[in-house]
C-alpha cells in the first residue's frame, strides 16, 4: 500500500491569530492524523485593513495554489 501525504492549508480568519479557539480545535484534530502535512495562514490577523501588506497576500495565494 502506498502512503499518500495529504496537504492541508488552514485559512484562519480570526483576528486572535494563533490563539483562536477554532484553530486550536483544527490543530488538535490534525495532530491525530497520519500522513498529513499542513500550514496555517493567519489572514484575519495579517491581512487586516489597518495592517495590509501585499507580500502577505501574495504568499497566502501561493500557499493555497
């Protein structure tokens, strides 16, 4: 049997960033899965109107692609 790595991008829209309760639940569930590779994008915190950087948006788009 061939093991396939599943790649997941979590798009966290919470302004709380890494302290988001929903994010913590997602990380807990992913911690119990084998063969999963994941990355978290904190768009709610990084891409606000007040603190917007084009490089952050471009990086997020590249990760999702």
